[in-house]
C-alpha cells in the first residue's frame, strides 16, 4: 500500500525538490465550477478524496464566464430582411453586470462547500470560452491537478455541443480528473 500512495502522490504533483527526498512541492488543485450540480459534485469529491489526502494542498475554484461584448441579436428590419444588430453599450454593460453577479454566486456557492469541509480556498473568475479560459488559467496558476465535473453527455450531443472536459484532457498542462455524475436511482 505504501508504494501505491507514493505513486499517487507523485502523480499529483508532490515531487522532490532539490535532492532532499523529504521535501515536497505543495499540490495546487484547480476545480472548475459552473452552476451545474455535476461541477459541485466534482468539487466535493475532490475535497473528500484529493485535498483531504494532501493537507498542504492549495485549492482554487475557477469559474469561466463568456465575454459579454460578443453578443449579437438577430432582428427583422421591417420587411427588408433579417440582419444582425450589435447590442448598444448600455445593453452590453447590463449583460456584463448580470454575468458578474451570476459568476459571483457560483463561486460563492463553491467556496461555501469548501468552508463546510473546513478547507481554505480562493475563487477566481476567468472570461472567455470555457475550454480555453480554463486551460489558460490552469497554466497561469501552475496547477498540479485540474478537477472537472462531467455532464454525462452521450456521443451525439458531445459531438454537436463539444466537451469542455474532453478538450481539457487533451490540452491542459497538468493531469485532469473528470468526476462523473452521481448515478441516478
């Protein structure tokens, strides 16, 4: 059992520094969350099964929000045809404010879960397409592990909608742990 624990610790970023075999690099875990129960389940699982086993680990909860200034609305131009009209800056600011409030609630809910389990964590909101924004955040934070929830999409839906977890498994600079949804009863 000791060999397995050492292998798991090594795989999760608790490496040797300097030549001193007792010194360990603290594990930095990034948990990507959104408003879904699946992402909060993944966070809870990581708290119980990863962070608890690494008392020196640091945890960052990351939420990705879409950029508000990329919204366009299709409108009818009084019988002349259909065109695309970009939202005025006041509408963009309203959308941005609503998104920021939503992101704040998502991160606050995730941090409450951490607090319930007596784990200190920090929250961060990144802007852009979730796949790329999370990838860049993980790289910038020098994470040792990325934890994600899975919505459990079938192959057809995943092909049309894309999969954030699939993209990050192939493009993140650190190991990625995808936690499957709870089985339905």
